[in-house]
C-alpha cells in the first residue's frame, strides 16, 4: 500500500525534557504524528548549564539544530583541569578538542537548549499541564494506552522520557531496583560573568569538584560537588555551605560564590542507575534519557546520551517499519553503549571525590604525569564517547559543518 494512504502512526512522548523533545522532533521527521505530554504547567526557564559534546552535536545535526548549537560556543582559547590550589593538571584548548573529536564542547543554559528544541516541534504537539501515566504497554496487535486527566490516549508508540524517577520505567520493569545515591551532592548556578576573565576549568580537590565555564550570552555556569550523606541540607544557606567548602580554593571560585544569590543556587543529591535495564523497550514503549540510564555527571554525558537516544530511536522506527524489530534494534544499539558510560561515570566520580589527602596527591601527580605525554593522549580516553556518529544522514537539508563526512558511520560501530 502507498504509505501516503496509510493512517499516520501516533507517538506519545511522556516528558518534555531534552530527550523527550528531541525524540518528538526525530519521530516527526520519520513520519510520525507526535504528542508531547508534560506535567508542568509551562516550560519555565529553570535549571542551569549543560555541556554538549561533539557526539550530541552530531545527533542534533540529524534534527537540523547542530549548527545553531555550535553558534553558541563560547570556548575559543585555553582551558583544562586544575588542582585545588590552582595548579594546572591538564592544559587543553578548543583547537585540541576539535582535532581529537572533530568538534569542541558547547556550554549553554538548559533553557536555551529547550527553547531551540521547542522551536523545531510540529505545531500544537506540546501539551503542558498534562499528567500522564502508562496504562498498557501495548502488543503487536494492540496499541499502547496512556491515561491523562482528559481521558485515555491510544498510541502506536509511547516514549518514556519522564526522568530518573520514571513511572514508565517502573511500569515496564517493576522488579528493577531503580536509582541509588551516588555518594555526593551537587550545586549549580548561572550568574553574570565577573570583571576578570578566566580560562574554563574543572578543578579536582579533596572530596569535591568545582567547574566554571563561560556562556555565549555573557554569563558563567558554575557547578560544585562534594561527598556528603544523602538527603542533607545546609543548616543556614547553600551559599554559606559553598563558602565553607570552597572559599579557600583558587580564583575565580571565591568571587563567584560571593556574587551568587542564595536563591539562585540549585542543590541536588546525585543518583544513578547502577543496575542496568535488560532492554530499553517493552511492547510499544521505549525509554530514553534518565528514565533508561541515569548517570553521574562526572563525564557530562547525561543530556548528551538522551539526545543520542532520541535520534537512534527515530532511525529504527520510521513510519511503515516493523515496530517490534525497530524497538529491539534500538535497545541493541543503546543498552551496551549507555551501560558502559554509566559505569565509566561512576568510576570517574570515585576518582574525583577522594577524601584522603595522600591519595589526592597521588591522583594529581598521575594526571600531571600523563599530561606530559601530550594533551591528545589525555583526551583519547574520552574519544570513544565523543566521536560517536549518528546512524544516518541528517533529516534536515541545509546543515553544514561537514555533515556528509560526519554521518558516514552507523551507531553499531560503538
């Protein structure tokens, strides 16, 4: 039968985070009618920064947004990793990253990325203030069912993009233990850039990490982590807590703490899915992002992997294809890669949160020693993540920056 005469299949995406929005764009381009259900009343400009590595930028090429993201890059010079006293452990640059991975890191506010994704959605596909739960996962012969306050929706495909505490995941895999505490908490904030310029850096100290990165819009994104018991809160304020823990670290850290307002600091315990799921699909339902593979932020890949998920899912379930086979192929492509990244992120978190002074000294000395072999040697450990290529050419015409070369290899190569 002519595909144009077949009824257009309907995909329902539960959750309008980065992964859910990217999935909706990709599925729409693959021939689906999409509905995105978001329980929040509106998509407010909340959150903090996010770093988009070359792998997710290539995925965004598939959605026609890669070059718009690259235009927001603020990192043009040097940067790297520092010790708590300010000594450089690793010096690198945007040019080195470009040479190693075919692109460099783009830091931007999460709200900016959400706005870009929303701008690419089909008209009237996003419904906010819409609480939704998966009632039936569907079978080859029956649609999935999503229940909302306005009634049930039958769907040919449901995408569970509802985050680390995913109710969709719990419905599909009720025996799975769910996320566990990673052993540390995180603070994040975005403020106007200080008068004095600085090189982007991540600093490894004793029992914690600090990162400071400029954004294209003239602001600065800062984050910090520290090993603490789960569920804790500062007895006075989170700004005071940051002062207690980081005020004696190198510049510009103390100035940034002084400049931020307490109400602009986000604090969250870090949790991750250390027990991998057996698959990222069941019935007519697929899981993406934190719902499938929540990871520690140590490698900066949480949002990046959600965007990869979205593009790979859309690739394997185009309109008219065998949905069951496509979802199985999606799981086969994504489970091994993301499971390994979750494990690597957990290992990196243990390394960056050492609390023993002698062990911190040994760690820093080893990093410095390896650096003498050259920045490319240091960055090579990240290459199996950052050099990922999407499994297809871009949907959208007009993308540039070497799109043809970047899309020659498929997702099966990693």
